């Protein structure tokens, strides 16, 4: 169910080898955005509260809900869509607050897939 990683202690420090969660074939919407496309598409998202992440080609948004149940319900709906898209957000939740970072690890930055996910997130958040 849950994979745990144990590292045997040795005399030298070694970083654990983590599995890569990428497919051998990138879909057409998971290619890195050109600077012109990025500027245009991210500008539209900034109007709804998305921000650039410093020192990363990623976008970030913080959402607040009335209760933990509402925040968890939102996350569940996004998780179902993320599975369908095979594109999973980086997120953090405490009580009624959800912080989301979107980037495409396969291409090392923002892609159309992130833009689609951000728009879906905005749609779900506005309906709650």
C-alpha cells in the first residue's frame, strides 16, 4: 500500500535513488511552454490568483475554504481529475487552507497540462 524507503547507514553519505514518475512518451500537452506562450497563458491565470514560483518554472496558488471538509472535498475532486490527466499537483493542506504548485516534471517546467489543471482547479474552487 505505502512504499517506505530505508537507507542503510554507511560511512559515506549517499542520496537515496528515488523513482521517476514519468512515462517514456510525453503527450503533446506536456512539452515545455515557449516564453511567448508562457507569458500569455500565465497572465490569464494571474487574474485568478496564480503566481510565479521564484527560481522554478512553476505556478502557485493558495486557496481558503470555510472548513476542513470543504478543503478536503476540493482536493478529492482535483485528485480525481489529476488521475484522469495523469498530472499530479504538488500540494499542502492545513485545516481549511490548500496550497498548490503546478509544474511538469517530464519537461522541467510549465506546460499546457499545467494550464489545463490550473483552469480546472479555478473552476472547481469557484463552484464550492
